[in-house]
């Protein structure tokens, strides 16, 4: 087998979860989606924005990323 520079890609099978939101949070997410549309000129449904928002939140959490790098639980 050839040794490729690109490693084997990780599992990319989406995982579907269901959550319940408060009415206030739902309104805030809808407002955010409207603002996103204004900023970028393209509408995106809330359910498409949530995964990116969660990923951005986790990447910005320094304590979480530090713990993740060290492998501590």
C-alpha cells in the first residue's frame, strides 16, 4: 500500500440529536440567523448554524481545549 501524506479520514457520519429549547433561546437563535443573513447576504436555517456555533464555542473555551490537549478527564 502506498504511503500517502494525507492520513485516512476520520468517521464523518453525522449524529442526529434532539434537544428542547426555551422559547427565549429559540427567539434568540432566530434573531441570530436573521443577523447572519444580513451580515453575509445568504440565509442559513438555525439548524445549520447550531453545529458551527457549538464548535466555535468549544474551540474558544481555553480550559476545555487545554484539558483536551493534555488528555486529562
